[in-house]
């Protein structure tokens, strides 16, 4: 669901197209990357990379309460009233297992649900990422395998899976996004190929108890980047995944070269040195997890099987891809 937030943060209506570049040659990020990677390697192992989703934050503000770092985007006048917070299962430390925070995130996506598809799919690279991701999930699920579409959004992926013979439990925290899915997947829902569910994780759990264990879990377009602590959530998801099945996630690349040419990336990386996170100051954050942190969070239920770039050039590899595909295999 996150992709539109990323796009809007760089909309052409913002000053300088929303991109404030550093006054340095484009190739200089390579040596700087070595420095940053070295420093981040000594950070606490359970600490993810963090940055704020600037557009999601706009859901909390009116047009008259922008800071100088805010993009001038058409979503600045989104509703500011807060619905009843969704109650999430508590982790042992008393915090929600996936600290979205759920009320803010749900409100933002509720507000943009009607125009989400047009915003995200205007980019051809997003279309290719989506297709590559869905094909990988389908191959892991096997013919007719049950798929959990975790963070299903408006149902584009769920419809794709169903059209190829899969049954799908489609879950999202945003009821409005799932309402769009219900319209898109009317026939699939009537035939029982797609089971939509929205709200707290308990709703997803109830749907999966009826559907049975899933062959694959799909978390497309940076759903897991809304999660502060991956381990408690991965434990919940693992309980619904058949032995030998896999969770496939499309996550934001913490070392995407184009982000590293932006002032916000360096400003917050330098501010956060030694703190275990790259963080922008605000109320709404997203988390760019490092591969090592994801590997540690996955055990013992999962093993990290694969990490690869979701597009970009072969020459630059993962540095040239905004997204990474991560495959976590369920252990018996």
C-alpha cells in the first residue's frame, strides 16, 4: 500500500519537484555508501532503518499547518479527525506487534482509497514490479494454492491470483481500501475464490481459521515497512503458513541510490548515527529494515531464502532498485 505515499512525497508540484539534491557529483554516493554502511554495521542488530512517510503525515494536518520540509501535495487537506483506534494483539513488551500506528495508517489509506490505483499505476516500473512479484508468489503457492494477500489494498493482486486459479484471503487494515477490492472482485468473492477482510488482525485470523493454512503469504509494495518490530508479526503470520510455504515481501530498499542523492536521506542518516535508525522527526514513521535485521527477526519460524532487486539495472544491482523482493521460507 505504501507506494503512493512514496510517489506523492516527490510530486512535481513540490519545490524542485519535491527532490532537494545534494551539491555533489552523482557518482559520489559510492564512497559515501561505504562510509554509511560501515557505520550502520555496528548499530544494534535489532534496529531497522527508519524514515518518515511524508505524505502519510499530511493526513494529520491541514493546509495551514505545514512545516518547511513538507511537500506541497494535493492530500494536504485530508480529514484530521481520528476514528476509533483498532485494537491490536499485544506483544510481550506491551506494544502492538506491528506498530503502524494502526489508526493513523488506516485513516490515511481510507482517505486516498478512491484514487490510489490511478496514482500508483501511472508508473510503468510499478506495473512491472507488481507483475514480477505476483508471478513469484504464484509459483511458490503452486497450482490452486491458498494465498494470504497481506496488505491487499484495492485488490489488484488478489484479482490476479484468483484469475490464475488460486483462492485468496485478502486482508488490509483499511476498510475503504477493501471496499474498493469488493467492487473489483465481485465475481471472485461470489464464487468463493476471494475472501476479503479488513480491520484488526483478529479479523484476518478468523478468516484464515475458516480457509485453512496458506501455501504462500504475499506482502506487496512495502507493507512490512509500516512495521516497527517484525518478529511478533512474523510469528503470527507463520502460524497460518503451511510447513515449506513462504512469505514473499516487496520492501523498500534502504540503500536505493536515488534516495541517497536526496538531502533528506543524508540529513537523517547523519542525525541518526549511532542510534540504529534513519529517522525523520514526525508522528508517522516507516521502517527501512536492513537484510540482517530481517534475517534475525525471521527466526526460528522462517529462514531467509532469497533477497533480490525488484527491477533496476543489472550493472548497479540492488542500488538501482527502489524495492527488494525478500523470500522467507517457513520451517517445519
